[in-house]
C-alpha cells in the first residue's frame, strides 16, 4: 500500500530547509507519494496540495515549492484554536496522510505538536515530524523557563543557524576588500533582510 507524506514550510525560509525535505523524501522513497501543502497551515482552509518529487525541491534555493506561511493555529489568547485544529484534522484525514513533516521554528513547532495531539485524539493515524529550524539560534527560551505551559528549551539545536553564520561570514570576507579599497561602508544583513 502506498503511503502519503506532506511537507509544510512554516515561518521564514532557511537555506537548508529544502535539503532537509529532500533527505526525508530520499529516505522514505520506496512506496511513498509526496505532497506539498500550499502555504502550510493555509492549506487546511484552501485544500490546496501539490504532488512533490525530489527534483522539484531545489537544494540551492531557500524557497519551498509549495510556499510558506506565518499563519497559525492559535486563537487570540495564544491557545490552540478549536475551529482551526478541527479543519486541520479533517484535511489530514481527507488527504489520507500518513506523515506530516513541518519545517518550523519554536512557535510553529509547538503549534504543529498541538496538531499532533488533536490528530491522536481524533484517532487519525498520521505521524508528525518537526524539522526544527531558525536562523537566529532561538531554540525556544532559556533552560527551565516556562513559555505558554511548555518547558524550554524546545530544541537542542536548530536547522539554519549554522548556515546563516557561515553565509554571513563568507559575505563579510567577500565584501571587505571592496569596502576597504573604496573607503565605503558596506551593510551586511545576517538574514538577508532588515
């Protein structure tokens, strides 16, 4: 029987998100079909899901083929939104997903874990995997700190921080000579924004 895995990109893009997705696909390759949820959590409302293959996921490009979102599954008080979680559970059941794989930082990672609990409570047999990612090394709070009922830190390491540091350092080395020669200031944005 063919199994189905769907991928979601939550929050901002990181440079090694796509290689991580490809690695999961290559590991599962035999007997699996792969899908991308358009703009991650937003697909639970739109129903948009795309067939995926490793060749559609460019390891040299940070953007995910199916898009990304900063949308959430929480209510205004920061607690799991019953209606949103219900839509998500119905989507997963209807799509017949066996695996849901999210690239997420600490906030979206916690929301994805809440979704896992809802799926379990609904008797939906779908494993949920969060590929922990963040470019700023934010692992979800200080050791022992409680954040929204969760005990920090939420991850030991993150998929993205070391790459962001490597790229930023390389850019500084590349720009140094030009700045020095032309006696100009060069602004290097660590995350490619701001």
